């Protein structure tokens, strides 16, 4: 009897080990087959911000945007990480047609992972859910504020993400005619997607109310972080991206997107708020396995 039990235990152990190995092997094959891209993008961004710690004025302006990302994606899973660089001169109206000018530089680093929800997805529609981590740093220079000319903020946010993708691929070659010119449209992969990210955990580093940094005069050696505070579970962030991706014959792709991002700190007297409206074009270079 004991021998029979021992044999059954061995058989079950070997069977589960076999299926586990098969499952791991299948996942490795799927991961290796998943296309990967290096994305280089250029954008024009309309940004606004307001810092109640130093001024109630709203600053607005156009920013240049450069982005670099690595991503692996297919219908089942999507991983993306990289960064964005923004620089702008923003303006706020004062009295008698005078304006205040603030130069703003923003760096953003992000990592996101999305998984397909198979129960509601189909050949044409793909639904994914996952999360995103965002790290953002702002550096501002506003001579109008005199002793408070320079300021910065640091944000760290964990967001829940949902994405819907519509497959618009052309499966067969089609003939077209424009006036007297005939041309053919080759089969192409293309899709339209919308992603929404909502802040779940929000943290920031901010200066106090009526911030004037005098550390350079006192020579205390703490110029960068003087009177700054770490605020945990404070503020809110939300962002979205509407993207059209057109894959080329050489396995590269072009992506046109509109990206919106808005975030704010907590508090009342020293609250900071900012938003970005970014029109972007990006080239995705297909990476060899």
C-alpha cells in the first residue's frame, strides 16, 4: 500500500513539474516573440502652471518636447519605460499690459505594464489594464519673484491604467484612383488606442508657503533643499493618451498622439498645479531579436 502511495506521489510530482516547465517554456517563447521598439518622439506642448506659494498667477506657454522610450508590445502584454524632456517660456499677465516670464524645465520618467483582459477582448478590440509609475521634476526660474526666483517640485505617482485598442489593419491589397492617377494600398498593420491613467498613490516634495530661499546668503550649505517638505499621500494626478500607430513595411512604425497630463499637490496656501497638452509624432524603430 505504501509503495502504491509513493508511486502516485511521484507520478503527480513529475506531472506538475512537466506542465510547469512547459508553461514556463511557453511564456519564454511568447516573450521572445513579442515585438520590441525604440521610440523617439518630438512634440509641441501647451503647458500651464500655478504656484500659490509664491504667486496666484497662472503661467501659460508653448514647450518643446523630446521623448525616448523602449517598449515591447502585442495584443496580450505591453511594457514601456523611458522619459520626456520639456522646456518652455511661460507668461502671466500683470498690470498695464506687462507680463511676467518664467522659464520651466520638466523631466518625466515613466514605467508602465499592461495586460490584456481576454474575457472582453476580440480580434478587433483589445482591452488592457495595469499600472504606471511616474517620476516628474520641475525646475522654474522667474526673475519677477526676485529672492524666490528659483523653485522646483518633485512628484512620484503610482497610477492605475486602462487601455482600449481598435485594430484598423488593412488585410488585403486595395486599388484606388485619384483623378486619373491609379495607385495601390498594400496590407498594413495600424491601430487606434486610448489610455487613461488615474493616480492611486501620490507623493511630492514641495517648498513651504511664501518661500524665499536665503541659504546662499547664510552660506549654510543647504541651498537646494532648504525649507522643502516631503508630502506623502498628497495631491492628485491624471493623464491620458490618444494614439494612432501606422506600421511600415520595414517593421518600423509611425505614431501620432495627443497626450494630456494634469497634477496637483495637496494643501491650500502653497498648492502647486500644472497641466500639459502635448501633440507628438514619434518613430518606432523595430529592434532585432
